[in-house]
C-alpha cells in the first residue's frame, strides 16, 4: 500500500503468517542485532533477521492475548476468569476421583 492508500503490489499468501508477541530470541544475538540495527525497523524479528539470524515460526492459537492498549484489559480479565473457572473445575473433578477411590478402597476393606 502506498502513501495515499492504494494497493501497489499483491503478496503471495502461501508464505504469509500472522505473528503474535511475545517472540523468543537468543538474547546475545538479539543484543548484537540491535547494536547493528537501523532503528527504523518495525519489530524485533525484522532487526534480528537483518543481522543475519534466523527466526522460526511456531503455530499456535490466538488465546494468549497481548495487552497493548487499555481496551485490551477487559478481554484479558475475562480470559483469566475463564482459566480460573476451568482450573477450579479440574481440581474439583480430581478431588472427586480421589474421594471415590478412597471410598471404594474402604468398601473393599470391610467386605
């Protein structure tokens, strides 16, 4: 897209991926990259690859939300609350299984 908003080129979509943060880098190599960088670069991976280092892609879900703006906080809060509900449900289930095993073991001892 050019400076007035016109599409001037179409990219091959077969090789395009959507990137989420956080990204992982070898710190030593990232530091070298920034020391050599043109700081007009838009992100760490651009700086890292421009310095000759390789970045890899890991396919995942988008459930791990990044908090960048104040408006992102309610979404993150909902995600945390859902995690806590799910965790608590799992704990309750595990506790019920343990109790069932205890009771069946006691029943076996009395027979």
